[in-house]
C-alpha cells in the first residue's frame, strides 16, 4: 500500500497495526527548506507544491498540503492582499463595515479569482507529480474565521454580541463560499479538506453553539458528500468546545499543546483521529535527544488510540532540521 492508501484506510477504521501517521504542518519551514521566501510560497502554487514535496521526501512525512495563509477566499471576495517576503500575507483593510456591505457582498467565482484558482491548481499539480500515492490535504477557512477576515477580528467578535442579523447573514455567505471552495479542491484531487477556524478558541461554548456549530456540521456534511474527509484545525485551547465538536462528524481533529490528549480522546470518541500536540516552540528550541524522549513518551501514551503525530500547530521556520527528524523517528 502507498501512503495515500494506508492513510485513507486508517481514517476508515481499518486496523493497521504499528501504523503511526506523521503529519507536521509545514509552511514557512517548507518554503525556506526549498530556498524560497514565504511570499513566494503563498503566491505561487508551483513553489508551494515543490517545497512540500521536498520536505515530504527529506523528512518522510505522510501527507502534502495546500495551506499557506488565511486570505485565499478573502481575496476572492475582493479584499486587497499584500505579500510579505518573509511573513504571512496581509489583508490591507477589511471590506465589510456595515450591514449594507454584507447585503451587497457577492459570493465570488472561485475559478476566476487568482488566489483561489492558484490553490486549485496546486491540488492538480500534486496529483500530476505524485500520481495519487500521497494523501493531499486542501484547505478552506471556516465561516467565523472568514467573517473575521472580512470584517476584522475585534469588530466581528463585537458583532456576535450586538448584531445577530449581521453575523448570521455574513457567515451564511462565507459558508456558501467555503463549500464551493472545498468541492473544487476535492474535484482537483484533494483527499482531505482542512477547515481553519482558529478564532473559535476565543469564544465561549454558548456563542459557538449559537453561531458556528450548525454551520460547521453543514460544511462537514457537504465535504463528505463531495467525497472528502475533514480535518478541523482550531488553534489554542479548545477543551471547552470538545462537547460540541464531537457531534460534527470530524475525521481528524488537530489539538494544540494547551489541550490534553486524554480529554480529547475521551470526548471525541474512538472514531476521530486526534492529531498533535507537541508545542512547536519546544520542537524548535529543545535538543534533538530531548525531542526524542518527549515524542517517545507521547507515542507510548497513545498506543491503541487513533493518533496522528504532529506539532500542536505549524512547525516554525527556524526549527533545526535535526529536530524535525527526531520528531519523525518515533512514527517510523
């Protein structure tokens, strides 16, 4: 079995004794490893794909991905994006300020927007080069994250408290685009769609249940119907959200270093693969032998559970190569 077959069998609950997937999130690290800037990585799918394939081969990862920054859909909606050579792209200014702006917002043609089309072309290129032997992970912004990208984080969180009509209409439009973007990536060859909705860690369970839970459920169901699996990525401490996340049909849940593995397994149940959760700062700053010991302890604690080894979030750009190899050695 190739890497794709093994991983999809793992997600489908096929017993695979001794199999431990290794799925570090690689963005700026992969770009620099390939000799490129982050700006080049985020703006050109050729660079992104080449960088990830080089990292795949060097560090023996079990996947490739299309994640780069949160502003693909934002650009398609009409926002201006600035590319930073050694930093994450920036949205110049929010494009939604009033309810009239929300009403006027049109769902974009994702095949005509340069940034969304670039990600779709990246999926196609992965499959051309890897010929279906490695699982390809696409990426979309969740409805609350995308609303924040369009309005501004503080402003959108305020709207959740004071204007439900504004919040619901905007997130409904974001959801339509998220579904469409996910399907286009699946049609282009993605096996799994990552949903990035990091801002959800900053709201309480009541707000999550009122505004986000059903939209997540709808989005996940739509991705499944399109033939993809789902990875949910919410940075930060999400222990308070786990009771609601467990009902959504998530295939993979990323957990950050602030979340306890045992709690996550207990609340999510045996069918959800829990991915994480070693602090990327430790992966960068510890000695390789210390990372080996830390990883060995985590792997031993996860024997018999549905577990994917990864950092709690993105591997930092300055992580020594030997440290990532030390992390990898415990999933071989």
